[in-house]
């Protein structure tokens, strides 16, 4: 029994057979920063790609304390009870497993972690959002090839990572608490506009009344905002992740949303748009990185920035100067 | 009397003296796509830059039909009556003077156009938003050097141009009409989150009641959204540009906002951020342009795009392939 070094072909076969050990190893290769793993990682991804089209990808965000882990635990159970295989991934550039990211802290998902129909993987480590997002996005492919029906992708709703997650999912869920005032400070402007559904969590006990008021307020507010590209007007629901109430209605909405979007082709259109987004985004990042890391640019950038801030040159002129010296150096 | 070809020094002197003919000529040079004008344009801009710090820059957006021209006419009159010099510029990549952009259609601003304290300039022509935005942004510098106290920058609220305008102003005003339903379709998602003030226009005659309801609704909605970086919670007002009612209150809010932001330094911080934004944005655009125009990239891009859409390679792998061939060709 050769456990230590399966071949790439064996790994791919394992993933396609739904073997979680193979899936875990595959994701480890995809996440590796060791350049000798890159070739194998690419082979695995490209073997999985044609098999990975039928899942539902759901992004879940909300500020710390809103109850994301408890929600995923309850929602995950609901889905596995319905016979679905559920994978939980995360995008959290600041976290490392050792520092205890939300998903790393497995005590919070005690049930789901033991559920044979569920696969939980903490956020890949890394400081650059681009790198972390890329790894998560490629891990989705592997999970889909392994037969997971629903992929939940969690992110902390306080940085740039929601945009990344929004660009890799079919449906985006924002968790909130009633009593907007205190909690608003944490959430980034723009996140509300990304949501396909807003869920007011902790609607239990004495909070129920407040949660219902918050629901009405958000419904009213969302009505003043333009509908989404596909005509969807975001829904607002209350739920208690703790008591597992309200999760069924949430799944029904998502299920209907996906069915409708598959019927009118928006599902495929959006996935194609997302693929183009990641292609362009990667090109963009790499072109910029190469520019900002060039010796010529690094030696000039501070002076040019200073000149702009001191109103000596316009930002456009400063850009031209930097580009001229970059391109001259590269010829 | 040498009217046809003033030297650059004379032009700069004219602009600094507040001579509108010199200002007009200066802007024409800045807008020129003739590369032989570039040097002179840059000299003019850099001579004006140190003199251009004391204006208030206000962005004004709203879908067609919301009454932008009428609003600017009324608001401009109010400001000039208060002794302020007002310049009106525009960012509208789709318009050309001949096709009759909103500002090109001067019949809509009959009074303001004849007002000696006002300077009106239609949107520079051009198809690329980046080019049009750059020209407008550099024209602001010239207007400020010419002593204009308030610069109004108009844009049609249906495309990408609001983001560009938002990134060149101190205060962003969104014009809307009561009866959200019909009019919402036109406005882009995200524009509402940019607004520092929402003005419900056409609050006159039978519309007054509706406008007041809309005001309350928006106030309630905005309260659910996170405050801006400087703690500002966007205001909602009604106005009738036609009857010139409500404009005074709008100006008071802007005036107070600017005074507060100058006191707490946010005014300068934001302008510096905007300068950095335009530096980075310009670098970004030019790096991308060079990439996408390269022969190697153009010959590969279609195939790579197709491979991604057909799930043969991941977008990240496709990006690497394109970059490899681009960088090899340039070495």
C-alpha cells in the first residue's frame, strides 16, 4: 500500500472517484508555492476541468461575530441531509492555519467536520489576495471534479476578498445582524451591492423582533437600488444558525435562483464572464508586478510620487516618465 | 494684435490672469491628440499646477432626463450670484460636440453661457474613457489656475464615467427623480454608494409630495449603509432646478462639508489619494494597452480565450502562457 507518493494519474483518478484523501493531496499541490509542483498541479487542474461543471458555488460573507461558522455548520447539515455533497473552502489572505482562521478553528464546525458528505478545507495561507484567491478558485475545480454538489466559499467581509469571492461564485450571501448601527462600521462599502441575499442571523429569543424590523428595513432599502444584471432583486431573510431555523428557506431561494438562471442561460454567461475576469485580472496583476519590481521603476517611483504630491507634475506626466524609463530598460 | 499664435508663456500668463480666451486655447492644447502639442500642453499644465489648489470640485451625475443641465444652470447662477467664479466641464466619452452632448447643446444653459463669471466647456471628444477623463482632469488644473472657485464636472450616470468623475472631485452629487421604479433601470449599480448627496429633482407642482416620499425612503436606505471613509453619511434633499428652489440648501451642505474636511485634513488626504489613483490608473492602462496591442498576444489571445471557455485550461494557466510569449518576444 503506497500511501506516500501517488502518481498524478492516480491522484486524478482518486479525485474523480471522490476520494477525499486524494482531493486533499491534490489541493495541497495546487496550494504549493514550490515551483516544482506547478507542472503537476496544472496537469491535475486540467484533468479535472472538463469534469467540473455541475456544482453550485455559494459565497458567504459577513463581519467577524456575525456567526459565519455556525451558519455554515447548520446550512451544511441541511444540504447533506438533502443528500448533497458539500465542500467548504475559504478566502482569507490574513489567516494561516496555525493562527487559527475561522475554518482552521474546527471546533466551530464539530458536526460538519465529521460528516462523510462534507469536505472542509481552511483558507490557503499567503499574504497576497491574488495568490490566495487563485488557489481557492483552482481548488473549487478539484472539489467539483470530486463530485461535490455545493461549494461554500467563506470570506471575512472586511477587506478586498469579498470581490474576489464574488467573482468565483454563482450566488453571494451576506450575513448580517439586526441593529445595523454598531455593526455597520466593519463592513466594506460595496459589499451590500454584491449580495444576492441578505440574511439577518441570530433571529432567535429576544432578537426575533429586531431581526424582523431589520429585514423590513433592508427590503425597503434594496428596492431603491438598481436590480442586478439578470433582473434579480436581492432577497432579505432572517435565520437562526444556532437553532437551524430559516436555513431551509434560504436554500429554496438559492435553488430556485440557480434553476432560473440555468434556464435563461445567465448561469453559463456569468461563469464565462468570471473566467474572463480571472484571465484579465491575472494578466493585469502580473504586468503590474513586473513593472513595480523593475529596478528602474523602483529607483524613480518615490521621486515621481513626491513630485505629484507636491504639485510639480501631473500624475499623467509622472506615469509617462516612469513608463519611458521602464520600457527603455527592457529593450 | 497677435491673436492667432500666442506663445506658451503668454498663454500661461493669460490663464493666470483669468482670460477666458487663453483658458480656452490652453484647454484645446491639453485636449489635442496631435503629438506636437504634447510638450506645450505639459508646460502649461506644470505652470498651472502650483496655482491650482483652492477650488471646490463637484461631480454631478444622473441619468438622461433627470434635469442635469437645468440643475447646473440654476446652481451655477446661485454660485455666481454669491460672487463665485464657476467652471463647468464634462466627462462623456460617447459624446462629440457635433453630435450634441448635453453641454454641447448650449441652448439648455442659456443664462449661464452668457454669465461673465461662468466658463462652460463641453466634454472632450474621444472614445476611450481614460483619454477623455485625463483631458478633463487636466482642464480642471487650468480652470483652477484661472481663478475658478467652483468646478462642476458633469457626467451621464449610465456607464463607467462616474467612477472616473468620482475620482477627480471633492464632492459627488447624484440627481434623481421621485418614483424610483421607472428610472432605476438606467443607473449603474454602485453609483448610489459614491454619492455624498442625493438630490431628488423636479420637486415642483404635483411632484412635491412624491419627491418628499422619495427623500424619506432614501434617507432610511442610506442609513443602513456604511458611512464613508471620513464618517460622512450621505444627505438627501429635494429641489426644483426649474424653479431654482432647494439649490441654496444644497450649496450650504457642500460648503459645510468642504469646510469640515479642510479642518480635519481629509480634503488634502483625498486629493492626494486621487492623484495616486490617477498615477496608478494611467500606468495600469498603458501597461495593458502595450500588452494587448503586441503582435504575439493578439495572435494567441483568441485561442487562449477559447480554451478557457471550453474548460481546457484554467484562466490562470492561460494568463501564464500569454505572458510567457509576450515577455519572450520583448527580450
